[in-house]
C-alpha cells in the first residue's frame, strides 16, 4: 500500500502535556489525525506485522528532526485503521527527500 499524506505537525505540536501530567493530542494533532483518516478512507488495511517506509518531503529548508515526524504520523495511521498498532511495525525506514511546497509524506506499507 502506498499513501501520499500531508506533512504532519511536529510532535511538539501534535501532543501536549496536561496539568495532571497526562499526554494528550492537541488541536493541531486532532486536525492532522482527522485529515489522515479522511485521506485513507477506502484505501484498505495492512494487518499483522508490517514494514513501513516513510519518504519525508519537508515544506522548507529549516532543520527538522526526522523522528519528530514519525510518531504523530504513525499514530494517525492507527487511528485511520490502516495498520493495527504501531507496535506491529517490525521494519521502518525514514528517508529525507527534497523540499516541496507545503511538504508531504509518502508512506509505503507492506506485510511481513
């Protein structure tokens, strides 16, 4: 399965820590998660253990940590029922590509 998805908010904007210490999805995270849900609707599902390749096309030339992209994106794929759980990812590769206006992520998911 191959999906082209919007560039996610940084993990620092996807989640926030409540006063009681709980980690919750913030407003930007909910908007992104819902957008991924909508874009993945009807695209199918890959169950069981999976291999994931993330091709990251940043929106600009700012320095960005690739791992800040992964968590929110993968959690959104679980929410969209594309994969069972990000625990089931046994093989993951993240590749930074050239910048594109607005940014995007190309996600390839295969069963293992």
